[in-house]
C-alpha cells in the first residue's frame, strides 16, 4: 500500500514539492554560510518525494543551535515551503482520491517550518521503538531509583 501511495504522491505533486526543496537547498549551498540549511533541504527533498512509510522524529542531541537554525530557516525558506504544502494539500483534498495525499501534505507543514534537529526514519522502526518502550512500562521492577 505504501508503494502505491508513494507512486500516486509522486505523480500528483510530490515531484514538484521535492523540486522546491532541492531549489531551496541549492540556494542555501550557494550562500556558503547556510550549507547546513542546504543539507536539511536535501534531506527534506527525499522525504517530500517519498513520504509514505517514513516519519519525522526529534534528534535527541539537538540543542540551542538547532533552535537558532530553525528560526533562520523559517525566515529564509520555511514560510514559503509550508505555504506550498498547505496550498497543495488543500488542492489535493478536493477529490476523494486525493484526501490521503492532502493529509500527508498537512503532515509535512510543521516539519517544513522547523526541519533542523529532526531525523527521517522508517515508520517500522518508530513502531518497534514504541513497543520496546511499552514493554519497559509494564515491567514490575522499577529501573530507576527515583521512580
């Protein structure tokens, strides 16, 4: 099902969204100081091209610099990329077939605003991590001396 949704996504606008991220990445890499933004844009381009079956998670070691980077990202690139996802999502939700694609676009709006400090992972690894956490939550023995 993920493959079918991804193919439909690419045909009905995913390639255009990915091209926008590549364009933002090229501009960011031309301005040498903003190369980290270019790397984030290229990472988001791959996600915007093939979003189903992958998700965004917070990087555990993201700190203050990622927050400052995200503020600069919003000012330079994020607002028009988020607007593009919003407009494309509304256009795709007009038809019944396009509703899952539109919802995926709406899911991409927050991450297009603040992509630094985030990581793209397969959804299967997120589910596996959640089940591991759930198993430890049911453990009768406390693993922490403070709990």
